[in-house]
C-alpha cells in the first residue's frame, strides 16, 4: 500500500515503528535498514611488497578470502529506518589504540595459532570485534538523527567510537540477513495517519447504510442486485427445458426409426409430411438459436457493470473498455472467465444446428416401400450440441444465481440509463478530451487512471454524512497506475512514463494522447466529428455486399429459369443418392446442409450489420440540429431488445428504417431454413436419380434474397447521421460523450432509485410532444470556456443560461454537497 502526504508526495510506508521522526524531505527515499552492521575488520599497515592492505589473522599468509562464511548467524540489532542521503560515506578506517593492547593480551593467553583458532567461532577469522560491536550496540543510546551514539559506553576501556558502516563497503566481511523480529523495551512509535482529503470517497454497501441510518429509512435504498429478465432463473429454466425437449425428441426419433426401419410412409415432396420432416425441425432449432443469442447479448451488456461492482481491483480493471455488444455471431468473441466464454462458444456452435436440422430426415427404401427415416449420425450430433447448450445454460444459471451484487438498480438499456449512473461521478473531468479520440486504444491510454473505477454506493471518507450511487473513484491514491493486464483483452495498462508515455504525449488542449489522433481531434477542430462508421457500413464494404448479393441473386435467377437449366426439371446430384447404413444419403445431405450453411452465413452477416444500425440509431436521432425527443434518442433501447421487439419499438418511435431492418434481420433466418429444405433426391420415370426442388420453398427463398438485396441498398442513403468521432460500444466511449456539465448536473438524472423515477423527472408523458424537452448531440461551451462535444438538452436562443450551485466543482469531478439518498 502506498501512502501520500497532504501534498500528494509519494512515499513508502515505514516497515518498523521507531522513535526517530521521518525526514521532512519532500521526496524521500526510504530503504529498510535491517540492523546496525558490525564494524569492518581493522586493517594493518600495508606490506612493503604489496599495495593491498593486509588482514590480521591467517589471511595475511594466504590473502584476503573471496567469501567468508559465518559459522552462526551474527547478532541482529534492530534499528530504525534510515534514509540513504542522511548517512555520510564511511571514512578510511584507522586502527584504534585498544586493538594493539588487546592483540598483545591475546598473544600471551594463547601460546600457538592452532589453540587460538580452536577458540573462535570461525577458524581463521577473529570474532572479537563482532562481539565487541554487538555489546556496544546493545548498550549505547540511539541518536535521533542518525540512529547511533558517539559518546556511549563501551565494554572495553580505552575503546574509541566506531564509525557507522555502510553495507557493501567491504563485501567480503558483510553478509546481509533478513530482519529478525525483536521485542523492544521501548514503546513503538506509531506514525501519524495520512490526512484525509476533502474530495476522497469511500465505497460502502447497503448493510453499512442500514446500520448507519436505520432499517426504516434504509427501505428507500434499493439493493444493488438487479438482473435482467433474460438472466434470471425462470428465463434460463425455459431455455433448459427447450434443450431437454430437443434432446428427448431427437433421441426418440433416432431410436424409433432404427427399431421400426423408418417413421412414416413417404407420400410426396409436397404436403404436410414434407413440411413436418423438412421445415419444422429447423424452425424449432431457430427458436433455440434466437433464445441463446439473446442471453449472450444480455450477458455482454451486463457484464461490464457487474465487474465494476467487484471488491477486487484486478477484476474491475478494464471493465469500462469491455465491449457491450458482440461484434458478430459469425465468429465467437470469447471474453471473461470460463463461466462466460464457454456459453459464448456453445452459442456459436448452435449456429450449425440449423443446417443439421435440415439434414435430419431423409427417405429410405424399406421392403419396397419408401419411408421417412432419421439420419442417425446427424441426430446424435444434434443431441450432443443441445446437451452442450443445456450444460452451458446451467453454468450461466449458477454463475448469475450466485452473483449477489451486480451494482445495478435497473437494466441499463439506453443512453439515459448510463447518464443516471454517472451523474454523481467524481471522474467526469478525466473524460474531457476523449470525445474526438480516434481509437479505443487512445481512449484507454487517456483514461489509464480510470481502469480501476468502481460502481456502487459511496460516502465521504472524512466522515461527512451522505450516501449516493455512482461510478467513481475513492481518489485516495491518484498516482497509483495499474500495471496488470486486462483480464479480457490481455492489454497492459501502462504508466505514463513507460512505453506509451515515450511514444505519445498528452495534448494540453484535448487531454488525449497525441499519438492517438491527428489535427482532426485537436483543439477546437471538429474535422473528426464525422470520422467513424462501423466497418460493415462504410462505402467500400457496403458496396461489396450489394454487388455480391446482386450477382448471387442474378445467377440463381438465370440458372433457375433458363430453358437448358430449368430448375423444375431437376439436376444430377453427382453423388450417390442411395441411403446407406444409418439412413445416410450423400446427395440428400450435401444439397440440404450446404445451401442451409450458405444461407446461415448470409443471415449472420446481415445480423451484425443490423445490430450496428440499432446501436447507432439513438445517436443519429441526437445529431438532428433541432434535437429529438427522449423516447426517440436517449431512451431508445433498440440494441437491448429481444428479437422482433426492436421492430415494435422502432415503429412506435417512427424510425421506419430501423423497424424494417430489424424485422428483415429476424425473417432472414428463413433463408437457411428453406434453402436446406428445397432440394430432395427423387427417381423419375426414366430411372435416373435427380435432385428436384420444392417449388413453394424455392420461391420464398428467391423472395427473401431479393429483400436481402433491397435491405442492403436501403442502407446506402442517410448514413451521415450515423457518423461519430469513434465507436460507442463500451462504457468509456459512451461516458466520454455524456460527461459534460450540462448533462451531469441535470437534476433529471440525480439520485434516481429506479427507471420509473428517472422517467418522471425527465418529464416523460407530460404535456404535448411539442412542449417536451428535446435532446441533441453537439458542441457547447462549458463553464470554463472549453468547447465539448456531447449530449445535452436543446435550449432555445431566448432561454437564459441557468447556473446552479450543483455546477460548482467538487473534488475530482463536481463539488456540490450531495443530497442524501434517503
């Protein structure tokens, strides 16, 4: 743990309590001094034949040893912490007068060298100075400045004081040892605690609030354990039941078909039986697929907030940069711990269930009669996939059932919900300047101090009364920057003076690393305002999609209706159509699985594009210079809606393009379903097996492909409103656009205990639509004179600027006194 003075100078805490006060140096460097070091072995006068000083004892015959090992540990005398600059370098040691007399007495007492060596601890090394020094160190008084006394008593008459010894001056006689705890006779001095600053916060939980204000008043303080409906037990139980239903039905059909050599007699390629065996199974699979995808999308949205509620800083690091939405279900986006990425991986594997369901049943010949039979290999593969989905759903259920604290009061589905969460934050100033950052990496570096922020209840650290709910930081250690890697991305959160600090400098005007943007994002330049569009909505990519879809549709029409290749006449399969063991037919499997797989790819591609439109539509509404009503902009929750729900919400708000695209995105699941059910191997009167289409299913597929092309073309116009300086797919990017004084200090978002209360404060439903407040996304001048791009209320030119007391800066963000939440 790091400590700071009131001037925020960074120092290390003392390891042992001492009676010596610390130095008033503004930037001290403290090193632990384990014990006073024994005196160096006195050196005799130099030999006339050598320039090196000789050591007394047998070393003068063999030379100084490289390493002298002690027979036993020396006496450790615990001393105070010392500061390196406080002790002068030890002067050249001069032989004291007592040594000669002492050596003379030793010579008379021990008659030969061998007898003397037997009486010492280490043969060849005289330990008398060590013992003498230990006795002197134990009996002398400690000086308050250096920790040593120059006038203390010695155990030997005529002894001269020994100067302090600095470890490393004579390494051949010094062996550092770790400190040994000692019981001192004096009372340890406890250093004075660091003064609490007025802007420091302290996180608290609801139990602390209840114990402080009482249970009666705490009833109005909601618990931070909200979970969206999709992640609650009933919803997950429904998905488990669907998985078990699919597993049971598949096992029954596989076993029954194997035992009875088929299920039902085959009648025709048209009729109810064909619909039952070729279309109903993938439709049921599509229901399970949509359900699993919606749960994964909900987990993506909620997981960053739950990480911000953790008591462990390592788990909170990088949470504000985590993606709120999956980029695509075309490829798995694995994040988090195994409790999270395993369900994501399984949900991606469920995409293959649609083509497999199309290949589940085929026609087999039994005793001269054609029957519908179950393809055994396909059936058991589907059983494995749905059982894996069942297990992953159990994992999700257990994970969220044990998650007692999610840090959420309600489901954060829209921009307004995020504004309510950060309305009381003390870190808003750090987001100023990130609005025009080019990439998320630039925002990550600019907000490197915010990687450990926390979401929950807070109070003042200095004991003042008040509790509030917000995303913030305790501000008690602003110089501490994390060095760990983000658990999700693996990217290192680097210090300012390290790699990123060397390559990038902070712009004094924008506060963003200079390497992260160019002139578009510097100063008052707004050239970067319309820089960003999602990859799939850019000109080149969108044109590629349109051209590819047009060529594919044109080729299908040409091949299907030319007289020489008329689809109604069928075509040769070029594979064996005869059912083999397990009712497997190579031709039927290929021409059902492959068209369905291609249709599945088209469906997933359009799904990613449509999700980008749903994410950006609220920001597009805010880009209108006249502003937009709250329902159409900051309250629009299209990206959090369930399948078909977003179409209804967009239709209600008048966003017809979003409604149409969302509806088509869900209907395009019929492309893989019907494409896989179109062709079937049949034997005409000529006796040559050919692949024949189901004409109604084929006609619907052509219609859906035409709608697919028109939907892509409909995305070309009107994309300017979707342009932003950067993406809005993580909390840090969104907060950068809402962390302005006008929005943060808006009373409509202050101290909201629920979404309904927030809607009431916003004036939703009061008066006519013309009189309701409007919101826009644009540039405005802050109180300090800075121009910031962000979301704010649209004001008329005749309105006077209102100045509230809440606009006075407080601490690290806003400085007004908070109103108690109770």
